[in-house]
C-alpha cells in the first residue's frame, strides 16, 4: 500500500476507521480484536445497521503513530472474514 498519509497528517494522531461488514454480532468483536493486536487501547465502537439490515458499519477512533502503522491497520482490518470495505 502506497499512501500519502505522511503528507496529510501529523503523527501521532487519532484516526477514525469505518469498517463495513456483514451484519453479524461477531463483527464488532473481530474489529476490536484486530485493533487490539496492532494498537492496544480501550475501544468503544459505534455500530450502525444499513437500511435493509444486511450490513453494519463499525466506526472506531484509533491512535496511530505513523504512516506505516495506519497502512497496517487498514490492511489487517480488510483481511477479516466479515469485512467488506474499510474506509
């Protein structure tokens, strides 16, 4: 992944990751578990269902320390089975 995060942000900073995935009770736990591995913290995800209820949006604010750290989190969240998109 080659991004310009280092040109746009000053690190360390807080970044909100929005994860769109299958509407499953396990999705928020999977997202928080992944974040705990790469950026340990006390997370309180915000969860919103899609209009038809097929998908959930999980938003979490995370302290990231570098461009590489941010790219790693995007990559690892996208690997989760229930996840469809990471914004």
